[in-house]
C-alpha cells in the first residue's frame, strides 16, 4: 500500500508557486499551501486555515495539510492558537537549528528532520561545499498536518503531488503524510551518500596516482568536514524513527507504524555507509601523509648526497686557501690542473656511489 511512497519522483514543481497569491498565502507569504483531503482526494475551496479546519471538524472526516516556508513568529502564532500547538514546539519551529527528534504534546506529534542536498561542483577543492543541509518540521495531529521548511531546498511539492496521485495512501490520514515525509528525507540521505562516493573516489585516485599532489590534504580534510555535516543530519534521526516504529502513538495507527521500520532500515544503511566513508577518508589521509613523508625523505637523501659531493672540492679548496708557504705541488706548473682533476674524479666516484645506492 505504501510501496509507491518509496518511489517518490524527484522532479521540480509542475507549476510555479506564487507565494503572494491569496489562495496560496491566506496567512502571509510563508504559507505555501493549505489543502483539505477527504478520503485521500484533494478538496477545493478551502484556502484559509480556519475555514479548512472548521470544515474538517464539522464533518469529522478528512484532514488539513498546511505547508509553510520559514515562517516568522507572528505568522505561526495564529496557526498555533488555531490548532493548539505547544509553545515550546512553536519556538523550535520558528528558530530552527534543531536536532532530528520526535516529541509528543498531548495528541500532537512534533517531528524534526534534517534535509540534505548534494552541491554540484566541477572539481573538489579545499573550500568546496559538498553537502547543504536544511530543516523540515511536521506537526501531526488527528486531523491536520503542518509542515515547516527551512532552507532553499527540500521542497515537498513533488511529494504532495505523488501522494495526491495515490488517494488510497492519503486516505490513511496525517500519519501517512508523516511517513511519506520521513521516507522522502531518508531517500535523499541515501542519494546524497551515494553521490559523495564519487568525490571520495576522485580523491583516492589522486592520492594513489603516480604523480599524487601534496595539496590533496586540504581536499581530504574538506571532504571529511562535509561528511561530518552529513553525519550530523543523518545519525540522530535513528532514535526518532525507532520511536515512530515501535512506540504506540495515538496519531500513528499500527498499520502505518510498521512502515516506519522500513524507513529506519534505509536510514541504517545510510548511517553505516557514512561511517565507512569516514574510515576510508582516514585511511586515505594517512596514506597521503605517508607519501608526503616518503617524498620528503627522498628529497633529504638527494640533498645529503649532493652536499657530500660538494664537500670534497670545498675541503680541498679550503686547505689550499690557507696560503701556507709549503703546500704540495704549490710551485709546480701542473699543480693547479692536477688538483682540479683530483677533485673532479673524487666527485664522480662519490656521485656514482650514491646513484648505485638509489640516493640520486
């Protein structure tokens, strides 16, 4: 029944959303959508939240789904009073920067998800942004869902359209929407995690190439920082999903609760993959540092070898530079070229010895 939720099509809006249009923004520019669903079918003529909620509670059927984008305190206050949202949850929803969590306030569930997006780039550098994060929050009650999005990505437009194309899923009520959101967010985790592997492969190839650059340490470190940001978004969601999958919660029917276990399995895969990537980057960084150390040792050996070669003529010139009166071959006509020849032969012999031993 919920299988199609795991096949959410990641496409853009089929139509542009005008945030200033009265039918889309009854409470202000933060309100993206306000829709009533009855038996999983979208109902028309309920543009305002108060009217939509009154209609649902009058008939006792269906639910309201309101979508907001980065609402201000005053924009959310009216909704909080109308739907009976807890002040602490409202404060978290406005200020954002929350850890993934699920909190229960009477018969209302407040869930926080971290959204992620892979930032395309031609080449990974020491300052490249690889992962961009945002936040998605959901108030889930017996007859309403209020979603609040922070950040420039993670839009729920395609997800809403996908659900509207499957009325049997929306007919399960607000819990089905919460499951679809969780599944949508976790699927993005898997996609981003798989894509990050391309950057890791590129860094690994560069480090172990024949001409591995010494500037790769900055790229590796930046990639580890971006991977840490991804882990902070993904790992903390494990416990909230476990709560939704195992604990009896009034707004989550038992038949829907089982599907959260499938989402938790996908999250586990992403978490384990991120941990494996982090360990791999540690190994790559250690290998890179070892290569740098080996290269430095080779440079030092070459410098030492050339210093030893130069030491011979330096020593001979130093001896003859002391200007003693009685020096070997000092007054001989061929003494000067002889000494030059001796120095040249000594340098050649030492050079051959170093090359034979692999120092040059």
